[in-house]
C-alpha cells in the first residue's frame, strides 16, 4: 500500500513548508491527483488521518480533486482522454499512446495558521 508512503512524503512537505513559510498548523490540504497516478483516494484518506495524527496537520481535512488523463496518439495524431494505463486510443484503437497528463500528485492548496 503505497498510499502510506505518499502520506509520509506529504507530511515531510508540509513540515518543510511550515518551516520556510512560518506557519504552525495545517487545517486543510487540497491535493490534485491524476487518474493515471495509481492512487486509491479512499486509501489515501485513511492513511492521511493516521500519518497526520499528532503532527502539525492533526485533524486537518483532506480534499482530493481528480484530474483526467490525456495522451497523444501516435497513430492518429490526436490528443485523447485516457482513464487508465493500458487502454487503447478511443479514436483509432492504437496502443501507441504517449501520456501527456494525469500522472501527477500535487499539493494544490493549503489552509494554514
């Protein structure tokens, strides 16, 4: 379950930002997660509460915005939506896709004090 490791990395980022930006408490975290990032949102929420317990983000809320995946089809030269790895082009059926967007996990916004 790599969601635990993701939350531990998120906590490290929050602690680093708290030190550099001078805040002491995180009330809310907004994450942007791509459809192709292979992250289970429910598992991430569960692990977030466990990892953040007793830290500057204890009792913080986690909001997740899911971002669609997009790829460039090399066969039909089209930018196409992609919902998961391994699926073919919805236009021509080719599997020659170059992923353009949807693999990111990004902190979009923080509410801090």
